[in-house]
């Protein structure tokens, strides 16, 4: 309900002011603190993960509690691996084979993980906290989470073919279900 009121108020202000804007969904936890500081980029963490475990990185997330990038790698050995990379030094701190039931290879995408992150950050400036290839059948999106410069948590989708950024529909549906 609170989210609908905020959206309605913002829409009314835009209409009265005559301006235009693009709205993105935000989670119910808009007051989440900024992620811990890190000094290496997503690309540096991705490179370290692939050097340690050759394959394709399909997901990366900054740990909330410690400065670590948690990377999902589909290895050249056709197994899934979890690779943790120190977010300050780019050193691999742990790696293990994931026994997840994800037994199929990730789909090929025109838009890479790095390009998806860049597109999302262009649409919503802030700190990237997570990027993950949605592996649901029929889905063609990178799911990206950003702690925005506005202090809010934003969940976005980036099309794997066009790099078009949209609000995360599942997040919007979750907000509507809470009413």
C-alpha cells in the first residue's frame, strides 16, 4: 500500500510539473544500507573467477556481510562452481563445485554479464550488488540489483539480446501481492 501511495504521489507531481520520467521498481526494503565498500570492479572479480575456474560467469553478488564477490561459474567441465573473490584484492578466497540441480548449460546471450551491468547502471546509477542470468526456460534477461544513489534498492531486468533495461516484473508483482 505504501509503495502505491508513493508511486501515485510521484506520478501526480510529474503530471502537475509537466515533466516526464522513467520509473523503475524498488523493493519493499528501500532503506537497506549501502553495500560494504570494495575496490575491485565486477570485471576484475569475473577475471579472477575464470582464471581460477575456467568457464562462463553467469552470476555475481556482493556479500552483505564481508567484502566478497560470490561468482557462479558454469565450468568448462560442464559443472557449476561457486567462486568467492575478495572484493578488495581480487584474490580467490574459496571455490567449490555446486551440487545444484541446474544441470543444463547457460543459454548463449548477445549481451554479456559486463554489458548488462553497465546498461543497468546507466539506467539507474549507484552500486551494483548483484547480476544474474535468469535461467528459467523462456526467460531472456539478466536480473540486476543496484543500491541506487537515491539510497534505494532497485531490481532491474536487462534483455539478453537488446540490453534494454526494464523494471523487474517479479518484484513489482511481489509488491502488489503484499497489499
